[in-house]
C-alpha cells in the first residue's frame, strides 16, 4: 500500500519532458518533489505563475509570491507571471499538458466531485471546474477509500459534481486505474496489495484483465 | 490629467449602501487593504462583493463580513473563512460560487464590452443550472454573462497620476481584470510616481481603466500560509 508520498512518486512517472503541468492542492503538490532527473517540467499555479519553484528559504518569503494554495513559493529562472484571465486561457485553451487534482469521489464514467458536501462543507470550486472541463489529460490523486472506509470509486457520484466524463486516470494508495467506457480498468497494484483487496475497495465497475503487475515506485 | 485623490476616504466617496463592488486579490495576496479598512469605518452596508476569496476571519474582506456589511458574495473559493461559512450555511449571506476561470473571464468581458461568452467550465454541474447550453466542436459549453461593478477597487505595486498601473508577483491575479470592469475604478498603490517614470512597455493596466488613485499606507501584506525550507549547509 502507498502513502501520500508514494502516490505522488507514482504519478511523477507519468511526467514527460517539456510538459506544462498544473498541480492541485494536497497530494498533487507533492509531485513536484519527485520529478525524474533530466526532465524539464514547468509547473503552473492558476493564480498566475508559470515556473513555480520550491518554497523559499526561511526569511526570504515574499507575500506577493504565492501559489493557488496561498503558500509562499519561489519563481524559477524563466518563470512568467500573468493575470487570472490569462492563466485560465492557458487551461481552457489546452496549453497545459497535465492536470493532477484530488477528489472526494470519482465515478466509473469519469465524473468527479471534489468541491461541496451539501449542508456541511462549502469551500467553493476554485479553479477545479475550469481545469476538469478543459484539460485533455487529468489524473486524480487520492486515497481509495474515505475516512469511514467507504469506496471513493463509485458507479455514480453522490456529491455535487465538479465535472462530467473527464477523469482519465486515477492513482490511489492501492492501485493505478484508467477510466474507460466500460468502467475502471485496473492497470497496476500498489506494492503488497492484492487484486481482491482492490476489488473490495472499489464500488464502481472494475475491469481486471489478465495478470495485474505490481507498480514500481 | 490628475486622478490622484488625497486620502482613502476621498477614494471611496460615493460608495453607497446596496452597491456592487469588485475587489482584487487572491487570498490575501494583492488585496486593497487601505480601502477595505476605510469601508469598514464608513459603515456602508448591503454590499454585493465580487472577489475570488472572502479573506480570513480577521483580515481582508473578513473584516467587512464580521460587521455584516456584505449582503452577497460572488467568489470561487471561500474555504479560509469560518465566519463566511457560518453566515452562508445559516442563510444570512447570499453566495454565488462560480468557477475561478469563469470569474476572471466574466470580469474581463464586463470591462471589454463582451456581454456573455460560452465556456465548458461547469457543464453538467449545478453551476450550469438555468444557463443556455450549446455544442461547439462536439463539446457542450454554457453561457456565462459578463460582470461589472459600481466600483472596482484594486491594489497595485506602482502607479502614476494618469492611473497607469504595474503589479508585483502573483499580487496581479484578478486586479487588472477588475480594474477594467468598474464604472469607477479605484487603485491603491504602494508607490505613486510621476507620469513618465513607469516604462510604457511594462504597464499592466493602462490608465484609461482607472478613475481614482492614491498611495496607500502601512501595508501589512499578511501571509496566509507561510511555507519555507531550511538551508541544509
């Protein structure tokens, strides 16, 4: 089974040289720590920067330089800063090659819910709806089950949707799955996790074909 | 031409109960601190505020929320403010949550004379309820209307008497877009300079969009999430 860092490490293997990548808040943010050596990847933060760098050294924080999670950051050499309309033009116009975000629920048709629990929690969608509606390549990074032990991979989302038919791949603490027209297709198992465990933790349609390899992280 | 006003009180003159305001900033980054303080003091109420976030409990727009001066918020993300969540869940505060990219584009459209546009963001979700849907290039899009405001209040790094503005870092965010969409746009700047001192090649907001400008004081520039790394050697 993977921890959050493990999920981030596995997703980092999907990165390709020259890609512009938007990372959401939470597990996705950790991916920046595991970019394979030799790959040049430019991170976008939707509040308005391309070329987001690591956190600043203590004492060098700048209130005027933050990411979409409101965390202080640095700018890499060659970074660019722009307004929010330009930022979402990059997203809507499909100039960003990969979007990774977290989710509360994903359905086996690619629907995603991650912004609202009616009557309980309303934080807002931020940029998530724009990202999932436009990005070609969307990976969801999340735990396979919620804190109550219930599956987050469903046949239909129960929470208000963030986007429809948009998620292409999911990496959880248990597995890597592709979203296909026939449901979740199991691609890899996390180290030490059996197909049966994944089946038990998946409420939506799960396709298991042949031997499922264990992932290398 | 001289758009400089002598004080923040003069800058916000004419903002009345029930008006619609746009306020620049993302989180607490690039917010018009001086104008927000003056609005709190003025006691103006029943405001509709268009702003990406709603501040935190004791800073930014949170200060106006605490005094119940805001009737309605139009935002994309409000997760940092407990008082906001309380007022919204109890029904005291009207809230229109809209996708961040659509919010930015709706402000820009309002300033640019584009009454509405189609976007894929929010299709199939509750954001799309009651909105026209059309298929372009095989993909469904929803019709989003432009936003304008009685007053737009923005914060810039440097500005001149003509209202030309330059922003610093990610404090730019929504500020240039909202500057375009105010019937009256107020710019508060950290440094007010003479025309000619700012390189015209690097102006972010041309002065035509700004009606009033003043140099702000005592910027706190609070950091919401201070994240650092330590030097290893």
